[in-house]
């Protein structure tokens, strides 16, 4: 994973390697961490280099019988969770910029069009949201009161917006983007992603983009914007009985 910044690598390691390591080999590591939030009481990360990490609370580790298992694999871990009644939420694809792409982006000429939005754009942003479907609003999670917000315009009309917020107490900023349906396919989202990402780097943060495995439009946008797949990330489902 050397083509991603050390900040990104260290951020993800910190999520999974705090606590008591129950199993570790070249391909898979499992840790029991008593300080996990309830909604992240189980997490799994599988990176594109074929490795996997998992973390869960000590209570769930006992319930799943992990302390008694030898030679654990990611498949065995998932089976143990299933047998214990722990259900994981559908995985997210996680994207970051590589170090090489960051250098290319830094050399780009500033893109005409997108600009930073503020509370003074409240009426403009409200009009933008009113034209989007509830499904799109929920999926993108773009809000004007987020840490960093950028928008793209056509004839003074806000047609695409992206927002970021610091994620999981690290130097990573999670990104959401929404383009109004009539204006999709015109490059607005790509410009917003690259503009807001440059600004996040200036503030000392690494951009992160996430989408579900079957979200073809978001996967296409990630590639066009220069983002590279880092891996897939899962947390416990809110519907899990355990």
C-alpha cells in the first residue's frame, strides 16, 4: 500500500490495531478493543493488496469464541460472527488519492467553476436540496454545515455540491457529492471532488470517498476524479441482534 500516503495507512491501522491482538499473520489480523463505539463494535477492512483486518469488542470476541480459535482466516472470522448472530452491514468501497495523483492534482491549474460555500449560501443551498430526491440526499449526505463544502454552477444555479467532515477522529475527511439529475455527465462532480480535495490537503487532511459496492455511478466518478480503490470496509449492521 506504499502508493497511498503514510497518513492514510496509519489512520486505518489505528482503527484496527488498538487493543488485544487475538490473531495475526501475513494476511489477517483480529483485535479486541474495549473502546469501540456501539455502532462500530465490529469492523472489517479488506484492502486491495489481499490483506484483511478486523476489530470487535472483547464481549463479542468471547461470544464468537475467537479466543479459542487457532489459525483464524477472514472466512473463519465471518463464519464465527454468523454463528454468534452478528450481522454486518453491506460493505463500502473506500477510495483515496495515491501520492502520485496528489502530485498531479497539485500541479493542476485551478478549475474554473467550483467555489467554496458558506452559511451565506443558505438560500441557494436550500433551493438545490429542494430539487433533489430524498434518496439522493440520503445517499450523498451533503450538508451546508459540514466542515468543508464546495459547489459547481451553471448560469448562477447551484447544480452540484460536495461536502466533507473529519472522520473517526483522524486526519481523514469523508466526502459526499450530489449532482442534480439534469446536470449529470457534464463533469461537475469531478471538478467539485478535485477542488474540495485540494483544499482539504491545504488544511492537512486526506480526502476519502466511499460508496456501496453496486453504486455504478459513484464508482465511475471515483475513477474520473483520480481516486483509487483502497479497499472495502464493513461495520456491524444496525439490524444485528447481537
